[in-house]
C-alpha cells in the first residue's frame, strides 16, 4: 500500500490544531453580548433618596453618589432671587414604588432637612427661599416628568431652575430631553414657547442633571423623557 | 463580552476540554481521510480481478491490486501472493491480512469514543468545582451576597458543561458514523475475499477436471 497511515495522522493532527486556532480566533471576533435594549422612553425616579428602594445591581455605587450629590444640591438651590417669585413644586409623577420611598417617610426626612436648613439660615444671611421647595412638594420635587412606557432611570443629582429676575409670568415649560448612556443629559428640546430667560434658566439647570448610568450589559442608547418646570409666581 | 473571554472564565478545565477537542478532531480528520481512501467500487474491482485470475495472470492481478491502494485490494493482493500454494493458503493469508486491515481502519476510534465520553464529564467536573467556588464565596460574604454574585459564579461554572457537550456530541456522532463505515468496509472485504477464494477454487477444480480428462 502506498499511502502511509503515519503521514495521514500527522496531517490530521496539524489540521486539527489549525482548526482549533481558527475557532479560537473566531471566538475572539464573535462578540456575544447578552444585551437587552432599554426602553426608548424612561420613567425618571429618585434613586438618591431611597434606602428603602431596591438598590439594583449597582446599588452600592448609588449610595456613594448620593452622599456626594446631596451637599451640592443644597448649594445650588441657594442664591434665589429675593423676590417672591419662584418655581412652584407640584407632585412628581413618579409612581414606581420600588424606587421612591414612602411619602410619609420622605416627608419626615424632608422636614428634618428643612429644620436643619432653618438653623443654617439663621446663621447665614443668604436668602434661602428656594430651599423651601423641597418641603413644599409633599415628598416630591419641583418638576413633573412625563414618560412613555416603562423603564426607570434614577436621578443622582439635580438642580431646580431659579426664577429669573424681571419676568412676571406663570408658565409650565415642557422640555423633552435625552439621557445619554452615561447618565448625562444629551440633547434638549423645548416643547413650550415662553420667555427666553425662563427657558434658559430651565435648560441650564437641566443640563446639570445627572442620572444613573445604564448598566454595562445594556445596549448603550439615549433615552428620552419629558420634564415640566412649572414657573409660578408667589 | 468576547466569546474567548467567556471561554477563559471556565477555568483550567476548559483547557482540558480544548485538548480533548483537538485530539478528537484530529482523529475525525484522520479517519475521514483513511476511510475515503479505503472506499472502492467493489463490483468493478471484482470484475477485473476475476478476469485476471481466470486468465491465470496472477502477477497482473497483483499489480492491479497495487494500483488500487485500498484495504480490499491489499488483502486480495496478499492472498494472491500465496496463489501457488493452493486456495487454503490463500484463504488463510486473506484472513490474516483482513484482520490487520480492520485493526488499521478501527485505529483511533477508541480514542474518539473516549473523547465523546470524557468531554462532557470534564464539563460536569468543571461545573461542580465552579459551583463549589461560588458557594464558598457566598459563605465568605456571610450570606450577604446579592443574587448577581451567585448568578455570576453559576454561569461561569455552567460554561464548562456547555463546551464539554459541544465537543462530546459531534465526537459521538462521528464515532458512530465511522463505526458504521468500518463495518460496511469489513463487509465488502469479506465478500471480495470469499469471491476471490471461490474463483481460485473454481480454477483449481477446472484444472483437476482437465487433469482427470487427460488421465482418462
């Protein structure tokens, strides 16, 4: 017999080796991701106040950022105009019970907070009317967020717009904005036409908002939400 | 996440499974080449060989068998070499050569069967060790592990089972395929060998008859 078994054996072993190398290369190239696509519209909820809410996969990070975020929040909401105009604070539409603490608890917390602030106010002569906003909303914050569909993004950090001086107008400013995968605010579109100063104030404060970043295994897309800043004269 | 990263998550058992996979595929390629070369057109071959033997052109038949280069031709050639010693010796030589050829054809199939059995078992071993690790970490965390810790350990452990089955299932399929192919070849060999022996026997009988006639 002319063909030798040994040669075939050698050939087949080298071929097998090569094939496995190719398979490993293919494994390298193929990106198997268990991505799920997040909802296009999101419900925005307040992760920052919730110890009671489910922390989720990145709960620890959440608590850390919360600690960082809170003091900032206080400083930014100061420096309100001394007039009696301000942004009124209707109830937030956040209905997701998992992410929002019970109103009763929250009220207590908020009351505590305001008490502290009151003592602060006395010492520091800064007009702190804006701070009252937190207490006024009965456990919620001074803006309406509308959303379509489900899915949630927690808010890590937010500021409320100041009522610009020299404007005498009561209007709800509706803004549609996108939340980038990293939690920052992307494009901002005004849905209501109003005084440019009001618009600017609303947009400027919205730009500073920070949301919970999307988890790394989620598809990194922008999510859309609509927010309403109700400017009210007082 | 890259598939290769997932592969690495399986731990060192994954490398054992990869080794069995390499050996298994090598055997598959080896058997495939060998069995493809072993396959011949039996009726055509028989017609040619009968022609040679009837013409008593044994050297011609042997050279034809050399050209064919298949196990069937090989055993026929080995048998024909003993032509002059009578059909009993031819049969003996063919049987000997046949068992040799069969062992050559079946070589490596036991390895393939072992791979088919061992790869999934290695996978299970990897899963069990992975589970042990996962539960150990949970104990270390004093029960404060969140579900993602548990799930992470478990899916990493299950990877080895998946890869073990990926290697084992085709190995088993190929093993059975090659086994049936060898069986078919052995059957062909038997028919060819019997036929050749028959033809030689007939030739001898005719010669004996002619001898008888001459004597008469």
